């Protein structure tokens, strides 16, 4: 299996685990949770 395929599986696995732990229904909800928790901050407009 090529390295990029293994990396893709790893990313999917991490996303799935985060969704399960945070009870998120999809990736978009993970983004919302990240902003709400302060993990991600909005980029100021230039």
C-alpha cells in the first residue's frame, strides 16, 4: 500500500475518533466545536 493511502487512512481514523469522542455528527460540526472551544480562532480580515 502506498504511503499516501496509509496517511489518508490515518487521517480518517483520527477524524472518526474525534467525532466519536465529541459526539459530532460530521466534520463540519467538528469545525464548529473547534471554534467554540477556542482551539481555532478566526483569522482577522486583512
